[in-house]
């Protein structure tokens, strides 16, 4: 498929690339390999081949040819002709002809005139045999010079002769340095015998391998979108693109317009492409596809039979062409479109009369009773089909019933959508109140409540505003209070102002001794705890406790306990056993919301007290419970945050990344997004990725400046900016930020230990002794709430010793503290400093042990940057990290060659490429190449960053 879309960032396919790289190593060693890459249309076959070719640049001769789609018959030898043309362009006609001799050139001239005159001898059978032999000889000659990679794309459009040639080459090119890469669409194999035979023969040939490319996962789509947009995409955009495009790279590119916005309609070329195979179907099949397009994501055979009024065998024969063409995918009980975008395109291609008639047919069939195995709720399907058929009263009745059913099963998003249908149908039904038994304001209130729990704050706030305009303020105090509480929750999660004012006003209108007032007290208490207003929250929590007893209501007793334990945690008092007890009491079907709140408090307490093993044991199940209660998007990111951080603390980086991705995939509101971005930055910090830290910080800055988390976000941004600047080698800016951190810490009543630790380390690295001393004093006099904060304080005080003479005992104590907490990354850093201290006081054996243990821990957690920092320190002390023997370390650390290490020393001294070249008696160009290699191996973006790392790690002599 041709396209004018711009090239996006390559994403995913790591396993496939590794397989192809391994195969190329075989080829370089003299073994022929054949690779078959299968993927559906737009699945990324060509992009994968391009990426692989880029990685082989300079290591192989790469010749590419593709088959051309012909509506009637395929063009003979089209890909071979393209390969020969590319060879002639690269080598020139005479050089290409010399590879096969005069007679061979005449045979190839039948395919490409650049090879000269054609052979006068022509017998179809003999000519074909001669051609195959000449091509074999040509490829053998080319492979003698350098490994040869021949790419033949889209063989599902190949002629029979090309298929025969490929099978011939795969069996005749033995022990030749050639890699044959063939791409095809698996869905085409059902209709093409020649293609099936070719794929089978190539896969069974010596060195043959088949790779079928899966669709991209959500995280891979996110990477692709980031490349297209030039910025980090929002979770909403990622989710929508992944759902609509099903992980097909080409479709993702097509849905992003030149302004970086998401298209709601397809570009014309893509729409035509999606509909082309549909329009090729026989008329009865095309009609059935329209019926299916309005039936939902999956339509059962029984339902389709009833709606289309076809017998089973007749229906099967009508659907068969669409299945063979890859438009539909059958399963045990029905059918679905292969791509959601094809279904969208078919729907968009229908005229209004067709849509109305088909919706009515579905509704009339469903009115007769539920359809077994139909994957849409019966009431939901009826509401939607009656709406599509233009029958407002029927739509209203079924939408109200389905909304009630959805609420009973915590399906809040479905409840909201059905209530939107109720509101849409309302003006068209004269006696709507009698039909459903509720007035318009009540429907709006329920829609707002559903939107709140579904984390659809924008829609929910709109519902509340409409309801407030209808409510009778003088008569309906309870309804007014309920609406204000809903608005307060959504304002909190959207990080917009007005939340506290709504809560105050709601309590003013909520009658005493009611569940509504208890709701308000619990909500208000949690909002104040989030803002750090502890005393005010405690007063409301005490009132909630008293009210829960007057109401004799277990749900509110539990909520009062959650508030009380949260207040205790804020003051440094943790009652883990009591929280477990609260969670156990809350596990009743009728009070799922209280269970989720109790679990959130428990996970936070486990994290803050360093009980990471317990946390990761129960965290995934608690995360799953938020899904069961329909609150995953509402609170899932807040639940997932301590779980992600616990994985990271324990050195389980891949698990932390997976958890963070699950949090992001929920598409949380800004309050939850703060937790996602914090986790992304923390992961990047462990991996030493300054760019990703900076990206997370920029995203945090782009969130609404809500007072709910203003102090927390300010601390986050300071810390992340300090760390990203330091990692990037911008020590001057880091020093400025460190002073800002000191000012911030002195102004706050309560310090942030992670910020203090980061700022202290960089203050010592940038030789700001006065600032470091002030940080140390601040740490010494600040109270610690838990053992994690005590470990942070030990580390901060130990950092101070680095500016006055490293204290071995202090760093060993720090390493022990982090070891006791099972935090390998933090322990590895402390062991690195302990190793330096031991070497400085002449205890080289102890220093060797610390370095080796620290290096092992760093590399085991994926913190390669920290591991690379330990290596030069050990090398300077002549300690071998690899086998425990002192001496014999290679001269150059960090994986650099000896020459690159010499260049790094001069670069760190401030010399230009020209000056380095003069000093080392090399050319400026060679010096430039060495510098590029150094930046790559050190994973730093600039010369300044490389110099800063060299000085920080003390692997070059100070100026």
C-alpha cells in the first residue's frame, strides 16, 4: 500500500530484530539463511526491514525488490528486475555485467536492458533454467565480496515464476553468505496455492525461519505516537489510537494529522484502502457486511441469521468470501471484523435509510428475547438499536433499564453512556417521567455520579451544572448537597479550584444524621489530608466517627477508621495490623468503595514503612479489585503508585515498568496522572535516563496547577530537575537548582527526604560545601516518621563526609540500612561510596568487596549507569570487579578502548577535536569519531556531559 505519511519512530519488534541479527551473524559466518516475515496489511513489515537494513549499514550489500499488485495478473519477475536495477545503480552496468560474464549478461538483459543485448537463443523452458543459474551465480559472486542481503517484499502479489525462483535459490545457495528476506501477508495464503507452497518450501529449507509480526502493544503504540507528535502523547490519545487501530502501525500514522491532532474521520486514501476489499465482494456479501457493521464488535451466528433472515448454510456461503479476503474473522459462535477501522469505514459508507432499517431489524429480533453468547448486554443493545431506528420511547425505556443494570454491576462508564441516551431521547418523549419513574434532574444527578466514578470529570461537571440549574435550592437541600459533593470530587481529581468551597457548602445543606452528611464528612476529611490540613481534617473525622455510631452504619464506621489511620500516618504513627483489620471488615459486597479506600491506605502505609515484600504480595490483587468495583480509572493510579515504587525499590525494574504502564493505560484524571508521571520519573532515575526524567517533569508542569497537590508537585519538579540536569552533565544549572531546593526546604514545615537526598548529593558533587552543610544540619534536626526516612537521613549525613573526607563507617551503616530494607539500587550507591572510603583509608580488600557487591547489585537491577560509575573507581584502585583478583584491570574503564580513554582525558581537560588530534597525532575527523563513540558508550548527550561524568567519577586527573 503506498502512502505519503511521514516516517514515525520505530517501535517494538525487539524480538524479531534480535532473531534477524542472529541470522545475519550466521550469514557472516558462511551460512545461508532465509527469513519469511508475515504481517497483515499495514503491520510494519517494510518498516522492520528498513530498520534492520539501517543497522546493517556498512556490514552488508543490501538489494531490495518488491512485487507489484496487478488486478489481473502479476508482472513476471518484477522483484528480480528491481533487485537487478538497484545493483546496476550501485555498481554501474559494466561492473554488474562483469560478475556474470557476457553470456550471463545477455540472459539478464531479458529482465533489465542495462545488461546489454538479449540472448538470441530462446526456448521458454531452457531460457528459464539459464536465467535461474545466472541469478544464482550473480548472488554467489556478490556474496564473495561482502555478506549479501536480498529483500523481496509482498510475495502475495508474486507471479508463479518469481515463486519458483525463490524456492530454487533457497535450495541451491548453500554455504553462501546470503540472507534472503521475504515478506508476505498471511491472510492472502488462504486463496493463493502458489503462495502457500512457496512459504512452506522456504520455511522448510535449510536455514529457513518464519516470523509473524504481532500487532503493537499499547506501550509500543505510545512510542510510535511520541515520534509522530514530537512530544509525549496523552493517555487518552494512546488508548483511543490503540483501540481504533488495533496496534497496526500504518493505521496509527494515518490517524495523526499534520497538526498532531487525532483524526475523527479517515483520510480519503486510507478510507478507500479499507473499503476496497469490501467493494470487491459479491453484492449479497457486501449487504451482510453492512448488517454486521451495526451489530457491535462481535455478532453471533444466531443473531446474524435472524437479522439477515438467511438459513445457516446460505449464510455461511455468503460470508465465506469476506472471511477468505481477511475482512472478517470467525470464531466458535460468530464473526468480527479483522480491523475496527474496517468496521468504522463500512458504517461510514452507509446511507441513512440503510442504517435505520438495519437498526430496526436488530431491535425487533432482540425484543423477542436475549440472544445466547451475544457480547453486548441485551438491554444496552436494544437501547442503541432503537435509537438508531429513530424510536425514542423504546430507546428511553431500554436505556433506563440498562443504566440501572450497569450501576448494579459497578459498570459506571456504561451507566453514564446509557443515561446520556436517556437524556438524548427525553425531549422526544411526551411522558418521559411516567415511562422511567424519575424526573430530568434526577437523571442528570445519576449521570453526574456515574461520570464521577468513571473518571469522566469533564462530562460529569457538565451534568452537575445542568442539574444545578434545575434543582430547587429552597426545597431540595439533599439533592443540592449531593450535587455539590459530586462536583467537589470531580474538581479534586481534575485539579481545578473550587473543591473546598463546594464541600463547605454541601455540609451546610446536608441534613444532620443522614448518610449524605456522612459522605460529605468522609470526603472533606480526605481532601484536607491530601492538602496537609491535618488538624481541620481530624475535627471532621471525629464528627464522622460520632455520626457513624448514631446511624449504626458499618460502612461509615469503616470510613471513619480509614480517616483516623490516615491521620495517624501523616503524623508518623503506623498501625499496619489495624489497617489489615479495617480491610477485612470492609470486604463486604455492599461497601466496595470503603474496601478500596482501606486498601489504598494499607498500601501507602506498607510503602512508607519499607514493607515492600508484603506490598507486592497483596498489591496486584488489590489493583484487580478496583477493576471489579468499576473504580480502576478513578483510583487505580493511586493504588498502583506504591506498588510500582515497591517493585522499583526491590530492584524489579521490569515489573515496575509494567505496573506503571498499566496505570497509564487507565487514562487517569490529572490527580492520578501525577502518580503515573512520578513513577515514570523514578524509573528513569534508576535507569539513568535524563531525557525521560525531563519528559516526565514537563508533563507534570503541563497539568492544571491544583492546590490539592501543589506542594507535592513543586517538590517533585525540583528533585527531577536536579537529577536530570546532573545526569545530563549540566552541573552549573544543577548547582542553581540545589540552592533553590535549600530555600524550599527551609520554608516548609515538613521536609521531603527524597528531595533532600538528591540535593545533598549534587551539592557535594558541585563542591557547594556551605549548602551541603546546611542540608546536613536540616536533616539532623528533622524528625523521621519511619525506617525509610531514617535510612535517607543516614545517607544525607554520610554525603557530608564526602566533602570533608569520606567516612567508611557512615557509608557502611547506610549500605546496611538500605540492605535491611531490600533496596538494592540505594544499597549499591552506598556500597560504591563505602568502597571509595575503604580504599582512601588503605583498606583495599574491604573496598574491593564493597565495589564488587555494589556493581553486582547495580547491574542486577538494570541500573547500568550506576554500575558504570563503580567500574572506573575500582579500576583506579586496581581492583578487578570480574574475578576478584587485584591487578590486571584493563586500562580504560566504562567499556572504552584505550584510545577512547585518552581522548576522554583530553576532552575533560577542555580540548577541542583539533587540539585532541594534534596531541594524539591523529586527524580531526578521527578525533570526532572517537568523541561520538565516547558519548554513545557513556550514554550522555554532549561533550560537556561526558567531561562532567569523567570528573564526577574521578577517572581523569583534576585540572
